[in-house]
């Protein structure tokens, strides 16, 4: 299935109550050829207004983190588990299941070689889907997990969500260090 068809389905989806309160659904955006996918929780206020992922304050910090890793927004595909504005930032299991089916199809279509999960919800979802043992973010952040199945061979790297540093400024240094480590990984990958 082509990614554009999945994105069109997302844009017309009315499978859960979030469709009634969204302005624009946010399927995702970016370069699908680089093999790098970032997955967050869901669109916030600014993302809902623009229909693009990570354009608010957390997105600005994400841009800074990507730069530390030697990447730019144009060099990754960014999406979320939840595709419509989540006013209270707490998805229901039904919303996760409904939107998760779109995410799974996006992954199948893009076949990323590296998946970054940003935050607890994205990490829990991806770990469960690929049979990885879920641990606290404090234990798994910045760690690399290899997955391999019939459809995909990839690295899963869990990171704190950039918004964590907005709520707790002491987290900024931890996030910066994690993304600086990714630069080394990225340079090694490119040299192969």
C-alpha cells in the first residue's frame, strides 16, 4: 500500500471521537527514503492547527536535538501513534488501537531501518508490537534494540519525548546527551 493512500485514510478517518474535535489530522511528514522514522504520542494544539507533526515548542526542541545527532527534519519521517489532536494528552486504549493500525501500515510501507520512539506511549506501543520487554523510560532511553521479522529489520531507539524537557528543564541535558550519542551511531551507519 502506498503511503499517500494511508495518509488520505487518516485525513478522512472518523473511527473515534477525536475526529469530532480535530481541525486537521496529522498523518506525518518527511523523507521516507532515509530509513529513519520518529514516532511521538500525538498532535498538540499547534499541530492540530497546522496539520503537521512537532511544530510547537516540543517540535522546536526536537529540531535542536536532531541537529545534535547530525540530522535535520528533512532527513527523517515524523509521525505519531495518535493522528488527531489529543486535548488532554491521555489516549484511551481504543484510540491507540484505532490509530495504531495506521501507524503499523506506515511502518510496513516505509520499512524504516531505525525507529525512534519519543516518550512512554510510543515506546510501549512499539515495544509491544515487536515483542520487546517494556521497562521504564529511565532504563531504556538512548538504548538500541534490534528487531527482525518477516517484514522489517530495524533498530528501535527509545528517547524521552522532547516535551519532557519543557515540563522539567533539568531533563534537557539528558535529552541532549542521548541525541549526541545518536550522531556517533549515524556516522557509523553512513560509513558502511
